[in-house]
């Protein structure tokens, strides 16, 4: 009887160990998929400049590859969907639209999309015949990405400076025609704009050098690709500024230029669409495009705010009972809590967790002088809540 009990006990232990092994194996198979699913994904859409034409190692030197290294592989996955010689124009000589990479960039289901097309559209046989279709084609592609189930945040880039007469790509056309239309697209579509042209010194006469450009005068070197990678990374990580509704006006943070949108439609200048403060005459979802620097065309889109002129406001972003504006700011940030009788302490920490400022919010509102802080991202903690701040 004792032998039978011992054998039964051993069988139970073996079954238990077998189940433990099975569970561990399943966990090992599933966990990497879970981690991968949690990664933020970026689709880099473009031509040979995105692909990495002429680089000795595209997998490490192209701008998407270098951006992957900058962001890290634990939380980010960057896809290089660049195809050489392709155009934004659907009826250009080699349209990006017909490429498998375009399909792949969508099935990737990105959280962010970076579009860098236009250099090949500048060729005379493309631009002279179809340039008038560039804006509508570009806006159509943006909308296709916005309609994905992943609802990505779309960014577009001004093309880098370049000049190659034998390829029929002229610097004047890139600067004065193509980039002018790309800026128009950004303003009309309400997407972020990255001034890659200026990042390469395109507004100066001596923009070309063999450090940033290959000898063909069009394609970046690995060093040049690093410039794009850094700029794109900087913008997709930048916290979106907040907008504020008060006294029947919608108010943008301090900036150098403004373009307002109601329900994703650009507001005309005649209706105040280009002003820092705009009168609100109807309910809707509001956002603003702001130009961050007077020296270049880079723009960021604010968080959206749902305004109901009959009952007040309701932010689309998580409501923590705290409004901070302008954000980003240069010198002073205003804090407004949901309770005007509140007197609570706050603290501002840098990304390392070190507290750099602290104080009290008296009677539900305060002004915080951040002029002595370095440019960067900070966290404001208040009443067991927190939000991101950006110092310009």
C-alpha cells in the first residue's frame, strides 16, 4: 500500500512539473509577442533619401535605422518603407502609390507616420506636367494614414536641399516650388511639419558639403541621415502643447505663427484662424498648428479640445483637473485647477526624477517662472496627479 501511495505521489509530482514546463514555454512564446505589441511603431515613408541610397550599410546608416537606435528597441519599432526614385505624384513617372512598401507601411499599423517625398517630383517632366496635383495627392495620402485603425500621428517633412542638373533635380524648384506646396499641405491638413531643409542649412548659399551630402548633391551621407533621424525623433517625442478656452476665446501657447482648426478644417484668416486667440462662435473640436521658431518652418499640432459653447469644455485628453498653459513655454507657465479654493503644493521634476522647482498653488491658480530651467521635458506633480511640461 505504501508503494502504491509513493508511486501515486510521484506521478502527481511529474504531472505538476510537466504543467509547469508547459506554462513556462507558453509564457516564453507569448511574452515577446506581448512586448512587441506594446512598442510604439513608426512608418518612415519616402524615396531614396529615406531608403538610404548610396550608404554602405542601409540597415544601420539610413535615417530610419539611426532613429531606431536613438529611440531604442525596447519600446520602439521603426520601419523603413523608402523606395528610390519614387514620387508623391500619383501620375508621376514612378509613383510611390503603386509600391509594395506603401502597402507595408499601412499594414505595419504605425502609431506615427513620417512622410518624406517630393525630391523626385521636382523633375521637370513631373513638376511641369503634374505639379498642380501635388497638394491634393499629398493630402489624400495623409488622410489614408489617418484612417488606419491605429490612428497614427502624421508628420511630413520639407525636402532637404539638393541640386543635380543631370538628374533634372534643381535646387530652386525644391526650395521655391516643392517645399512651398509641402508647407501648404501641412497647414491645410493640420499635421506636424519638420523643416529638414533648414536642418541641412538649405537657407544658406553654402549648404552643400561632403560631410552631410554624397557627391551627387542629393543624397545624405550617414552623417546627414543622422541629422534627419535626430530631428524626426525630437519632434515625435515632443509633448503636444495644450490650448485653453476662456472668456469665449480659444487661446494658443506662445509661438511665432498660428493656424486654427475646427473639426479638422482650417479656419480662414478672416475668421481669426491665424491669431493666437480666436473668438469661439460654435461648438466643435479645436486644435492649432504652431510654428516653434522664427528661423525655420517646423510646426507642431496641439492637443485637441472639445468646446461646447452652451455647457463649457471637455478635453479629449485625460482630464486631471489641471490646465497648464502655454505649454511649451519660454518664461512663465500658468496653472489653473478645477477648484478655485484649492491651496496645494506642486513640484516640477526633470526626466531623471530630480525636483527642480516646487511651490504652492494658491486659490486654484498660479504663475510659475521657469525661465531658469534648461530647455527640455519636465513633469509637474500636483495633488497626486501629474502632467508633462515643455520648456523652450
